C-alpha cells in the first residue's frame, strides 16, 4: 500500500496561476492510539547506522510499502531531525552546525549529578579565576560537541515497530481512517 494512495486529491493553484491536481497532504490519519498503547503489537528495534525506514520495512514485513508505519508508530514527522543520521552524515552535520569549532571543542559541562553546569557562575561562586581549577574542584565533566551530538543521535535509534503479525490490521485501520465511508 502506498501511504499517499488514500489521501485523495485536491486542486492547487500555483503562484503563477496554473492549477495542479495533487495529493491532499492535509488529509492525515494517525495509527490509532490502541496500536501504539498495545505492547503485544510492538517490538523494540534499534536502528542500525545508515538504515532507512524502507529497508527496515522490507526486512521485517517483506515489502517496502510499510515504511510509513515505522514513522507514524514513533511519531516521526520531521525525518531530517528525528531520524538518526549515519556516522558520515553526523560528521557533516556537526561541521555545518558548528563551522567555527572542531568536534572536540567543549559543548558544555555537567556536574557529578549529570546536570549542566555554568562555568562562569561556578567561578564566581567558588572565587576562582582558573577554569581548570573550577572544573577540578566542582568535579565537572567536559561534554564535547561530538559527544553531545553523538548522544542526541544515538537516543533516536531505539524505536518501536509493529509486530509483523499485526501489520495487516494496522494497514486496514489506516485505510478505514482515511476513507471512513
């Protein structure tokens, strides 16, 4: 099943005045909350480096057609920012996001409880002028840009997939939601 197949069409007027018949992208049906809440329907999955939804769909369900269930099941609506980047993409992203830094530069510091610490405030509070002395005395850990971005990226790898035994039920529910006739 093509995800867009059930969305219907709408006439859209382009800025130059021409009209096009397009998929109605405003029509949207989520996988019902029942499927998302039912642990029997879900299987945990860790996304591998560089893996994409259609590849997971093909391996798990024997078809690329169910790629959209992976995104909807995990509330992924902004693929570029919610799907984990490959190691190469992450390196390129870091270079673009931090153009005046190297990945090993300090992003922030955390205290022994794992909370973000403000080095300047601690310097004033402890009456110290040397940053290294503050870091040592407060027991701060340096989090580099690379460590920070890698941690964010890794947190996106653990998702839930629909058990293959239930995929046809999910597809049917989606089709009914999109065409309630």
